């Protein structure tokens, strides 16, 4: 492959089908247009056993399906434990 053509390929933008978010301080790449509910499923969490903040705002469980994640979102996921 000619060097000039290779250089042009290196300058092409990366596909934008993934975004970067932070979960509990750890950077992750996820598919764009993912809902909070879909992320919970991908992480194999039980929705009734977690509380999730997005950008320091608690997202009620009833809103998980409609809440779309965006690039740069900061999530805090807390597992709820029962006991007595």
C-alpha cells in the first residue's frame, strides 16, 4: 500500500458507534444510544438491587428504560443489600 494512502487512512475518523462513560470511577466504552436499563442488563445486575446516579442525579428505577446514556456521563452504581 502506498505510504500516502496509508497516511490518509490514519486520518479517517473512528466510527462513532461507541461512547465513553465512567462507572464508579472506571472508564468504559459502550454502544451509543444505550439506555440505563440496557446497561444494567449488560452488566448482569438486578435492577431492583441497585441504585444508580448519573452525573450526581439519582435516576428512579421507573426511568431506567427511557434514560439514554451520553458520552462523558459519570455513573455511580450502588448495590443494595438486605439484611437484619
